C-alpha cells in the first residue's frame, strides 16, 4: 500500500490544510459559529437607539449604584442630565460615583441614601433632594428585590412588597409636585413577567398569616407595580398633570438581584451554571435599554399607563387590566402608607 503523501515542513501523517478547506468543515464551522453568535445577540435583546440629549434635565434612579440602575445613570449622564442615585448602601458610593464620572466625563452625578424599606429614609432623601433641586424630569423606580427570605420591614411590610412597590409608591407621592413643576416629566416603574403569576391577597398582603413563599411574594409585588402604573395613568392623565408613567420589563439580567436564587446558594452549582447563564442572560447594560427607551423616546413624552419590553409596547395580561383591582390596590397603598391624598404632602 503506498505511503500517505507528505507535505514539506509538516510531520508525516498530518492532513493537507488545502484539503481541509476544500471540504464542508469550514462552512459548517462558520454556520454554527454564526448561529451561536446570532443567538447570543438575540438573548441580549433590543437596544435604545435614540440620540436624544438631556441637557438641563434632572433624574433620580433608585438602585443606581449597581446593576441595571448603574447603566441607566451612565446613559443619562452621557446625554447631559444631572443624575441623583438613590441607594440603600453608601459603602461603595465614592468608588461608583468616581467610576461613573470618569466614564461619562460628567461631574453631575450624585449619590444620596434612600432605603426603600424605611419611610423615614425615603422622607429624608426627598427632603435633601428638594433642598438641592426645584425640578425633576425623570424618576426611575428601578431598585428591587427578588426571591428573598421572609423579612418584615420596620414599617411592617413584607420586604418584596415594600421595596418593589410600596417604597416606590411613597417616593413618587412625595416627589409628585416636583414632577408636575417640571413638565413634561416621566416616571418609569420596573416590573417583570412574574406579575402575570401574581395574586393580590388584600386580607394578608404581608404574609403574616399565610405560608410564606418567596415566589408568591415577588409576583404579588410586581403585579402591584403594574396596577400602580395603570391606575396612576387614569387618575392623573398626562393632559392634566404633565406627568407620564410607564412600566418596563428589563428581561432576565445577570445582576445581584438573583443572589437569593437556589443556584446561587451552592458554590459548585453556581460554578457549573455560570457559563450557561452568561450565554442565556442579559448583561446589565442590555437590561437597562427598555427603561432608557421609556425615558428618552420622543414618541413616549405623553404616553402613560403602558407596558414596554424590548423597547416595544406590549399588552398587559388580563390580570392587570381589571379597573376594580387597580383601584383597590391604589386605595390600599394609600391606606397602608397613611397617605390622605396622593401628591399632597402638606
């Protein structure tokens, strides 16, 4: 049997490179690589392409010292806005603000303490903010908690309910007059597809008597956010108030909000899942895009009460469309927060 042909400079038995590239393998590799890359881009989601400038505008972003919120702050600052980060922890304040100011080449980024689990902290934040600013054009209710162990806050609320809904409801209430003085202004609330699985138990909103399930608490809080958006738009239409409110779904994003998920509790499982999650989940910058779109898109200036995902308007599911449930959640929020009339702080 004749020996296999050899190529000068290559060890005997090595395949001919020209023969490889005359086969289907390069085409197959290119197609697979292209498919994998394209699928990754799909998972990253839509991007806000607006080039709108925000010079002279003032914004507040809750949870803006990390995750999705940090990229919202960065985007706003690059557009020329003055941005206030409302954050529970001030530990990393200096480093975050310094990093953002360097990246955006803007000194108009500030961090102020605002713990959404405490009405007193929210009141202190608003008081300090109003001493600095007379206007507020964008309020981004971005901070949140997900799948946390049961915890009742100092105000007596279940943690998911207060951080995701009640705290932001109260913050918006205290800032409503400032928003009205800055028209047109916008409020964007962060919700999640889990709202569709939510059930508002008005007899036991805070899981004091029923068995606590983190998934139920999370879904209930996100449904409350959707109901808040819908009812606000009815009670304070843009034509009268000059304030538009929308809800945004960021998508499945790699941030610390997942720290209570089961796979994060086991080091080995977390290590095994990390490559898969990196591929399937959005980066925080990607998750910020729909919220940014809801704030800067000119077409949304007067649009209120709607839900957005991947920079597109999407319909609410039936569970959030009931007028009676929207009003009941609104009235219950006022009652539990001891608000006589929304926006009236005198």
